[in-house]
């Protein structure tokens, strides 16, 4: 996701029509969703401030992010292997997954913040590779096993860190993979955001620092997901 091809616009508040179009694109009711535009409007009235200073709303389904759904489907079987890999490096299959054993055993006894820092720095050692280089297609979301074997791009780092932290005891409810627009570099990007106490911190493949989301004013969240929920992010809304 870390490329210019995402085509998102420059920084600054978006015009109202642009925000509305983005929200409708993410929330247009589909068969089985049972949500009308009126439902969406009522939900928007009670939406709460969220990560990166934007207003957020829970979406009715994660099915509208098919590449993430593909990861979830693969992880139904890969999770068991990764648990065995944590217990013994000889159970890591393929062998390229052995680093999983290293980080999950080394970080197991650390305090929560130290775990975040260790996992972030550990996987940031993998070289950045585009989906086109790895898979010959424009956009592919990789599992941790695929990432450790072939490396990947920004959402692949975030996904791998997400599952490593699940293994280390963090809750699915406290973590999100967030698709963002970086308004300084004017590119699409993805990071992992983890709630710690009353704050949410960012694990980014561009830095080994683990800092509060409030330290990233250039990051504009588009949507976020974990294993059970998708969120939409909007605002601030300008009227011009």
C-alpha cells in the first residue's frame, strides 16, 4: 500500500462532498447487511472521536475488505502452526517461519510496551517489497507466514505484527490494522494501532519508535480492521 498508486489527494480538510462520497462508498448497503442510508446517518450523529483525531463509526461487516477476509481465511489453519512454532522452532513450517519462534519467545516475558517495541523493531528488519515484486499483482495482503518467507509492503508488516501480538497476549479488541493517507508524502500507507490504557500507539514499518497516534497529524485514516470489526473514519469536514 506504500505507493503513489493509491491516488489519494493532498493534505488538508476534505470538502464535504468528498467525505460524503467516501463514506457512501464504504457503507452502501449490500444484500444481508440490513442497513439503510438512514441507519448510516443516525450512526454518524452518535459517532465518537477516534484514532488520529478522526470521527469513527463501526461498519456492519468486514466482508467489504476482501483482501483482509482472504487473510482471515488463511489464518484459520496457519494460526495453529504458528502456535506450534512458538513452542518449538522445529515445528515452524516453512522453515522461513522460524523467526516467529525467536520473537514470540524472546518477547514473552516483557511488559506490554516493551513487547510492542520488540515486535515492531523485529519485523521492521525485513526489507520492503512491493506486491508487484512479490506476487506480480497490484495489491496483495499477506499472512505472517508469507511475509516471513517473502517480506512485503506496509499492510503486510502490520498484519504480521498484529498476529505476533495476538500470540503474545494482546486482545483483538485492542488492535487495528489501519489504512491511511500520509499527507506529507501524499501516498497510501498502513500501520498497526494498539490501545494501551487510555492511549493508542502506532507500530509503523517506517520507524522503530512506538508513539501515540496523536504524534502523527499527517496520517489520515480511511478504514481500519481487526478480526471481527471494520471501522470507517471521517472528518474533519470542511464546507468549502
